[in-house]
C-alpha cells in the first residue's frame, strides 16, 4: 500500500516533468478507440493503414518524450520553458513519423530508421536515469516499476471489463461490443501502464525503495539459472572440441541470451553485497569470453558459407556489443557499466542510418553470391540475366544457392540492378518448385458479419484445437472430409485464401455447423495432386475450429 499511495502522490509532478508522455498516451487511446468504432461500421485497408500509422506515430513520440525529458532535466534544468518546448517538439515529431511510415511511398529505409530510433530511446533511458538514481538501483527499479505498472493495468482492465459486462447483462440484453472491450484494454495499456511506468521509473534516488521481491527474483532465482545455462554451454563446447566439430548455429541464440543476462546482473547484483555477487563481479566476465569467441567462430563460418543476412549482420553487431560489455566490466572495476546504454544506442543508429546499414550490407553480400553463380556461366549480359539459359544450364545446387540468397533480401525494396520484376522472370524458374505442395485454408469471419440465430432452438459453442472432431449436444462430428472442399493450394502461408463468410455444414438431425474461424492445412502433398482426390485424410491438419452448432 505504501508504494501505491506514494505513486499517486507522484503523478502530478511526473506529469509536469513529462507532459508529452501523458498527453500522447491519451491521444493514442482516443485514436485507437475511434478506429475500433469505425471498424465496426466497416473500413477499407487504406483507412486501417492510416489509423495504424497514426497510432504508431503517437506511441513513438510518447516513448521519445521520456528520454528527452530526462536529458532536458540534466542539461537545461533551470529553463522550464525550454524543457516544455522539448516536450512539444517530441509531440510534433509524431507528424513526420506518421508520414514516413507509409512504406508504399517511401520504402523500407525510413521505417528502419524510425524503429531503430525507437529502440535507441529505450536503450539510452537507463543511462539518463543514472543522473538522478544510483546505477545499481536502475534496473531493479525499472523491473519493479514494470511489475507494478502491469498489476495496475490488469486491475483497471479486469475491473472495467467486469463493470462493462455487468452493464451489458442488466441493461443491454447481454450484448457485448467488441470495440468497447478493445478500448478498455487499450486504455489500460496506453494510459495506466505507460503513464504509471514512466511515473515510478523516473523517481529520484531518495524516493526509490527496492523490495525484497527483487532480491528473490534476481539473486535467488535468475542468477542460479544463469549459472546452469553457463554450465550447459560449456558442456556443449567441450563436446564440440572432443568431436572436432563446429558448434551449431543455434548456439548463437543461447550465447546471446547468456550475454543479456550477464548485462542484467552487471546492473543488479552489485546492489546486493554478498559472496555470490562479489564472485560474479570478479570472475563473471572471464567466463563469458570463451562463449563470445565461440559466437565469433559460428558467425564467421555462417557468413563464409552463406554470406551476410540481416540476422547475421545483427548478430555481428551484438557480438561487438558483447565485447564492449566485457571490456567495461574490467575497466575501472565496472564503474562505467552505464556506458553500455549509449554504446547500444549508437550501434542501433549505425545499423540503420549509416551506409553500412542492415539493408545495404546483406543486399551487397547476397547480390555478390548470386552474381558469382551467374557469372560462372556467363549469364549476365548487358546488365540483365539471360533467363532462358539460366533455367537450362544451372544445376540444382546452383539454383538452390540463388533461391537461398534471394530469400535473404526478398523483403527489401531494393534489388540488384539486373533484377527483372520478380524471381521467375529474372532467373527463368520458379523459386518454389519442389516435389510437394502445401494446401492452406484460413477463415476468420469479422465481427461486422453478424448472423441471425433467433430461429434456432438450440445453440452450442464449438472451440476445438488440434483435432478434427467437433463435439456438441452429446454428438461427435468429423469435419475432416468437408475441409477438403475448402483447402486450396498456395505458394506460401502468408498468401493462403481467406473468406469472410462463415461455413455452413449440415451435420444431420437438423443440426447445422456454423464455422466462423478455421485454420487448416495439408502438408507434403505430391506436386500436381488435387487435394480433393486424396484418400489419406491424415495429411489434413487443424490448428483451430471455432463456431456454433445450431438446431
């Protein structure tokens, strides 16, 4: 209770410190609410895109206002009008962000920069908090603030939902409005969570109390688990050395996770002066160095074999950050740990704004790989690829190299100069050619498609997962044979067919199944086979069936 009473007392001064955070959180909620009610009336994709961009732009500016306010407090503390102007500038930044998020007009690069700046704002915030807080308290305070804000969000969201459900039962014949329910939780997140998190996170050193709960989480729970993870990684390294084999690329993720935990403990364990924390500060970095070396070896091997992809480029930058983590842990006995925050922010900005960004470098690398294959057969002539010859002379392995290399950059707007509209026109063969074909079906009936069930005497809810048998009214009905009528071939999961009308199936005994949500697929079907001709129904899989059985 002490925390909550002190929290509510701090709302007013926190509002004057970061007015843009509070105002923009309210604006984001208002815009989202308007979008939800317009969707109920029916909107097109262009309108939805505008609202989505506007909500993101407001949220982006809201996040920006927090580190901007902390910086203003440090460097222009005695000039309140200028600090207010900084907050106004942050709010106005939502306008160019809204404009630049239009990918169809501006392409990938502005979006990359905007997302990078958003992550940079988050990364630099702990460093700025260090001006008013003890560096050993910052992460502990952020963690507890997030937990407290989450509890407040759930209290508001659940309480308002119950109140709304009660009102609907008593005065609205139990009819719930999806937009109102969405708005309740939008309010709970953007206003209650964001504002309470900003309020408590930015409190001064003398106002912070770290509860014992944090000690249980970080020292008694996460730290022992971190040690177990390190033992597992070292055991795997020993096996790799014994078998004279390179570690699998999957080890990269676990090493990165171990590095992230090491950073967290760099900030939190010094707060607890005990034997475990002293041993960690003395030997923790030494234990991390061999793992970073393994990560470098894995990255070099993958880049040598398959070139640079966006994920591998991000791994390289993260490995550089890991080296900075180890160096700072040795420098002046780790007293400059907070410098990790601006280092991370600079790496994020470098990965997006510099010419060597996460788009240009993979594009250059994968283009070189494709050109090496094509030039080996003289297939690039006068700046274009001889597609007809390409399909004839390339081996299956060389085609696979082209497919794999193009797959690393196919989400980019940029393409090599010799690329001609799409993959098949450029290289003369379909990149999705295989010995099998997948069939997909995705049905999701929107809330605007209302169904009149007043004429039915019975209604049963259907909510099945991972099985084809629908159960209702003591009956069981196998829906698998009917799925064959809806499954359609698709080249990728994202391009599966989606209908907006429910599926009606006669289940006998005057029962009708009304399927409103269905996700199903058939995999490993021989190429050229019509799914409706298959006798082996085990090939058909279901992720979910939702709807009603009525009579």
